[in-house]
């Protein structure tokens, strides 16, 4: 897949179903239904110290859904030409990141949990960790 194929404008917010009940809410996310890809890996970030940021990399082929399962944080995405910052703060909304986007997560609220649903298993070869290398592709 060509790394420059997508832009920040191809990344979008997905509104997931929220099933409400007096005892609490539930949001289902299913492969190729609410998630626009088959989920092969799930991970989450938590206990991020105040002022710290996460991410600072791009993926060559991986797609992701980034969800603020609790609290809030910002995601800045960059396609090498355009940048966009999205604030995530509701557990039934997710940011769909297309391949080739540089991403940085910042401004984590106290107690926030960042849930990530990924289209591929972990593969170090899929990462671009140097911003200058990212810009050269």
C-alpha cells in the first residue's frame, strides 16, 4: 500500500451505538460493522502522567480506531501536508485513523483511558518512528 494514499481528511469520527439502561450504558463494536475493518488487536493506554504525550509515530498499513473509553485527550494527525487535532471525550465516539498518518496523543485528563482497536497484529516493521523519515516517504 502506498503510504501517501490517505490524508487527514480521510480520517473520521465514528459514532458507535449507545444502548442506554437505568443500570448503565453499553456500546458494542463489531468487526466490519461498527469498526470499518477486522479487529486483530486491542490495547489501551492509562495512567499517563500529566503533561506527557504518546504516539509520535505512523503506520504503513495499520488502521486504528482510537476511543476515549474514560476521560479525554487530543489526537493530532498529520499526513505530511495537513495537520488536524481532534478532541476525544465520549466513549461512544471513535477516531478512525487510516494508514500513513503521523499521530500524537496529548492533553490526557486525569484517569483517562485510551482504547485502541487495531487492524493488524503488532509488527515493528509497520512503524515509522522518525518524523523526518515520515516526511521523506
